[in-house]
């Protein structure tokens, strides 16, 4: 294993996590405040997502144009199909996100913050993913 | 909105976008945390997944020493968080992504599939928050 194979995922994971903290997105009040358009609306999440996409977009498009990542790997290219699994899955995820204000990224950062309250959430996320893997594969 | 909150949201968002775009450009990997976490725990124990997750945890560990403001608690009890986590895990596995995979990487790849997912999970999350806060007045 080369040094880059360790440093790149670790370093970008760290930067991603610090971004979640700086942006305020690890605070469930900011997430739920964004989703609560009928209440005291907090627009920060839209700026976070907009800022992230604005920076990521040229990097993703550059990678696709090159056809190869810097390490020579073929860039991952998930299927483009829009089907029932996508819609139902995204819909169910949204309900869980709306109930808690936590999505997987911030959930894992919470672990690093040393707050044990997040354990039931993370264990349940793994259990939910395990269950979804048990569903028959349909087209 | 307070200009300090706005600046933090944009800066944090740019950090997230740089991390996701940088990972894709250098390694060809998509920083979708739900897939990363699910695969790390359930299926393919590839080193890069654990390293990226370790980076996220490290961000949490470093937050206070770096003087970043962090929340001290999640706003819900363990059963509520476990129920939400189950839905998040199941839904993201079925729909192949969450706020990072579809919301940041997918939109940066200009994927219609991801845009569809984002609109669906934003809608169900918004309805969930409305029901919980304004109809049930539960949280």
C-alpha cells in the first residue's frame, strides 16, 4: 500500500468532517430548522450544499474529462437509472432525516466528538442497511 | 440571516466540496457516506473506506482543540434516534445514497438520478418535520 492510498482518503475525510463542523451541519437544530419551512426557517443548509456543489462540480467534471483519477483508477460512475428503489429509498431516508436531523456524515463526526448518544443511531443505520440488503433484487 | 452564519455555511460547504471533489479527482472514489459506512460495516472492508471514516472521526476529535463551536447533545432520546437511524440506513441503502452521495457528489456529477433523490428526500424530510413539529407538536 502506497502512502497516497492512506493519506488521501484520511485527509479528505478529515477535511469533509471539518467542513461539516464549520458549516454548522452537525447541529441538528440547523438541519431541522432548514427543513421546517413553516417555522423559524434557517437557510444555512442551502448555502452549505450550494457551496459544496459549486466547488465539487469543476473537480468532478475535470475528472470525467480526464477519464482517469490521478492515481490511475477509473472514476466510479454509478448507474443513472431512476427507478422505484431510488424513489422509495430516498423517501424513507428523508423521513429518518426529518425525525432526527442527522444524516450519516454528521452521525460519524459525532462519534469523534465523544458523545455516546449517537450510538443507537449508528447501530440502527447499520441494521437498516443490513435489512435493505436482504430485500430481493428487483429491476 | 447573520453574516457570520452565512460565511461559515459557505466556507464549510466549500470545504466539503473540496473534500468530495478532491477524493474523486485523486482516487476516483465517490464520498457518499452512507455507502461508505454501510460497505465498511457490512460488506467490503476496503481500507480506503475505513480511512475516510477515520478522517471524519478525527475531525470530531480535533474540533474542540481547534476551538470550533460544537453542539453538546442531540435533541432526542435513544429510541427516537434508533428509529430514525433504522429509516436512514434502510432508505440510503435502497436508494444508494444520502445528502453527501446524492446531494454533493451526485449533483456535481450532474446526475438526474441524484437530483431526483435530493428532491424526494428533501420533500419527505420537510413533511416529516412539519408533522412532528406543527401537527403532533412532539419535538
